[in-house]
C-alpha cells in the first residue's frame, strides 16, 4: 500500500500543544472524503461558513471554494488560501482543510479567533486539481501532476498514447534501469540504491540506461513520453508563462479549474493576501529584488501610464518591487520563527505559477509555503521538523525516456538530497519508501537485464500521514498571525477652523493602523487593487473652495502612518459634513463633523 497512507506511530508526540483542532485529522483525504469533510464542517457552522463549487473538472469533480467570515463576510478585507495547485502536493491540500476546521472549531470559543473571523473574510480553495490529485488514491500509484485534458505531449499526432506500466506488479510506478554499456548511469558509490550519471572525468563508465517504469507503447523509442493528460496548473498562469512547454497547456488559463480560480480572485477585490501551499515557496526563500531585464520604458514621459515620476527602469518587472521587498523579508522571518522550520530546499522561480501570478499580475501580497521536505538525519532527536543543514531541492533523476522534463529533473552531479532521503527512510524504518531494485522481464529489452526500483511516488514530497497534525499546528499559528497584519484605516485628528463666518478649514488624517500598507507597490502599479478612496459628502447648500471631494489616496504605509488632507468648505456655521474612507482591502470608516 501507499506508505503515506499508513501511520508510522513515531512522530506525533512533540508539538501537539498549540491550538490544535479538537480531533486529530491525521489522514490524506480522497476527493470524496474531502468533499464530505468540507460539507460536514460547513453545515455545522452555517452562521459563518458557506461552500460553493466554482468549476467542474473534465471528470466532473467540483472545485470547492469556502467562504468563512462574520456578519460582514465578503465586505471585510480577506485572505485567500489555496491548496493543491500542484496536484501531487497533497499535504498542502490537507493543511487548508486543517485551517478551515481550526477556525470553525475555535470561533466563539477563543476570543482572538472570533474577532479575527468577524473582521476578516477567509476564502479557502482546498484542492484545485482533484482529477490529478486523485492519483494518490489509485493504482498503480504515480505522482500525477496533469489534469485530464487530452494533449499530445510529444507532438507525434497521437494523444496520451504512451503512459506508465507497473512492470513488477507492486502497485507503484517507480523507475527502471536497463543494463547497457551505452547507458550513462551507474549506482552511486555512497549508496547503490541511488543512480547517478557516470562522470568520465572521474573514470566512471556508464552501465545502465534509466527510464521511468513502463513500456514504449507506440514504439517511438521514448518511454512513457505521453501519459494521460494534460495541464499542470502551476504552469498555466499568465505570469512568466512558457508557451509550448510540457504541462503548460494550449494557452494561459486554458482549463476550467484555473480559469475559475482567476475569476474568483477578480470577483473578490477585498482579497489582500493570497496564501498558497506550494513547492514554489517564498517564506523560507523570500523574494529578493533583482536587476530588471528587457527594453527600457519609453523616453517620452507622455507615453508612460504613470507619467514622468513612475519608475524609469526597464519595462519588465521580473522581481519583487523595491518598496515591497522589506515586507516579504519581515514576514518570512516571522514565518521561520513561528514554524521553527530551518534549512529548506531552495525554491526555483515559477513558470506560470499561481503564487507569482497573484503578486505580479493580480497585484496582491502573495505568500507560498512548502510545509515539509525530507529532513537530513543527523541525530536521534525529533525527526518531524526540518533538518539542520542547507538542502538543495530534492529532485529525482530525469528519466531519459521523458524528453521534456517531467517528474524529477536534476543536475547530474547533485545526488545529496536523494542520499539524505534514503537515510531518512532508513532512520524512520519506512522500509517501503524505496522500492528495492528487482529484475523484471521487459518486452522492449529481451536481451538485457532490466530492474525496477526507486523512490515510491509522493514519498519525497508528502510527509507520513501521522505528522499532518503537527505540521498543521505550526502553519495555522502562522496563518492566524499573518491574517492580523492586513491594513486597517481610521480617520483621526479631525480639526475644524473657521476662516470667517461662512468658510471653514477641515483637516483630517487617514491613518493605517494595520501592518501592511493600504496597497503594495506592485498593486499600485498594476492597478487591480484599489487604493483608498475618500469621499467628503456635502449638502446642497455647501460647496468646496479648495480640496477634492473624492480624492484617491496613494498607498499609506502601516503601523500608524498617515496622510493629512485639508479642505476649505463654504457652509453655514453649525452644519455637518461626512467624511468616508474606504477600499475593499482596508474596509470602510466614516466620521461626521460639525463645522463651527
Ligand atoms: Ca509517442
Ligand atoms: Ca503523443
Ligand atoms: Ca512498479
Ligand atoms: Ca513511446
């Protein structure tokens, strides 16, 4: 059976102290189980939660979106939490469910959570690619990332013609090695379970060809090059989209599921933070400002949207904006303090990824967390948390039968992570995390020795089920902290000065008492997120001698920063005016002022 569905009974004793949900939810949910779990949770908290389907997959599964909030849900500022955008990252999907249950269980019981839910809307989309995630619960097991759209991956005129086969009948799709002195691969000298590319400069001579497990069904001398599907949703969003690349689909947002997620975002302008569970992490590896690329902005300032004072650099924005960088740095530091995670794998730049789109195009604060990676075995201490030395991303070798990349590309000289992974499996006595190389008969290689073996699917990216509660407690704690950092405005220091008996000077500060600015620098630039709009409501017999009645304010930094505004109002003495400040991301505040 799938090793991840079992519990090892070793891991759950240390961290279950903080704010854990009442019941353990240590399991991976299939689509049907997840649907049931969501409906059960929501139907027992109808006052604050509702669920709807935002799209259906090709295989008629629903993409569920849960709204959670107090009486003013949808009109307060919001956090969007997304799981399963990478279909084989089941752990992320599970953690969104944990957070949902955590908020529901504590609402009305823990004051800080009740207040948070009453003042902030949470949108949760637990599993964006259920058709592909379902592979986790099916046989033969393989780490599927594509949805079910029929695509000719190798452009040979045939669609989905060469998928995997379970040659050793163990219910798993792993790797196969074929003894062949023209092959480039050898067993690693440090651990012969791991295959490495022979390095001729070290006198190493290739002994094997290496493929993913299966048969060349269409006899084109490529193995498993055109599996079922499809589109990888974390390659399908418009920012840094790679046309014609494997998994990217026919065009950006070509799939009902991804299109629905983008539509959901634009239909909810109150979304201020987008939080994604993804290997495309930027909380352990915070985004850094980089040199911009591309042609410069036009030299004639009249062609520039923002006029001459907008930044003058090259047009392409390929890294975090200057004024946003410090917030990513600070929040990632807090994430590491709260979760106690260390030594994460390096994160690569996305290519059509959801979380980068959420920042660069949608213009929101976008944070992505990879909650688990295989730790390095150093001592006999706690093995549930991250290791203590710097890892590289754990990549499996690129099987030569998969010419376009596919599960596990790696640089040929980097095998340290795989060596660590087998050590970790050994230390935790997870004997079936790695399939021992065993001989099989293979119709494509009747004269060669062929063996099947390698890491079990999912085992390097998803933790054993009995560590989910522990991981959830850490992530929930951070998510609550993060959700209290949204911008929040108030009107302060209102002053009325009579100039004469008919003219009054009104002065007021619009103050941001939250942590995050009222808009990010990227948000101000892409202009989807709205800045704070101020409205000075006058009656018919009042007029403005100076100042705007409906100014749009530039972003106001947080932690009590303010913007002062002044008006000269022609009015009867003793009459009133009303001042309103609002944006979907900050909420709405009003003050009525008497002029005298
Ligand atoms: Ca083919
Ligand atoms: Ca094909
Ligand atoms: Ca197998
Ligand atoms: Ca083939």
